[in-house]
C-alpha cells in the first residue's frame, strides 16, 4: 500500500544535506573570500552541548553563532556538528544537532535556510537493567 508523501520531511532532509555539505567543505577548506555563516539554534534542544556559563548568560532560548574568524576544530557528523568558538568571556566547545537548527545563512551569498527545531528525534536513553529480572533456566527446554 502506498504511503503518503511528506513533503515537509523531504525538504527538511534536503536542507540538512545542504548544511552538512557546506559545513564539511568549510571544515576541509575554510571560507572563500568574504563568505561566512550565521547559524541559529535552540539551546533548549536536549542534544545541544554548550558550556553552562554561556547558556546561563543567554536571554533567549536560541543562540546565533558566526563562523568566520574565531572558530576552530569544526567537525561534522551525521547528526550535527561541533565547533570551538571564542566568546567574550572564554573559548567554548559546542555540539549542535541539525534537529536544533532554526536558521542557517551565508549573508555574503544572500543564502538562507529556515528550520523548525525538531525535538522528536532525540534518542531516548536506554533503561538500565532491572535488578529484579526473572532468570529462566534453559534446562527445562533441553532434550534429555
């Protein structure tokens, strides 16, 4: 039976693919001339890793970072990217999942993608093994 085509998901996946390709190119080669990126994301997304003192200093639930001059160690994976940035008070390492993105733009190229943060794809932590689990002996099932 045919399934409904979910165009919003297809567009989101295609847009995230563009973000990954751009970030991978920047990680490998740096920027061309005056190109730079503005990346806005939800700091409340559970997958975001940000220094607590930076998060505490924010007035909003979102943060815009600029990748242009004072960044290093940009690493891209299938779920997001990490980068070290120079903030006013200190340097900080961030991990930003693609699902936390709000916008991604390169003003020098008049290019912008907008997103709605997706909190539904956050992995659920595995439950620890119960110490009260019932142990079943296999002896009862063996042929004698």
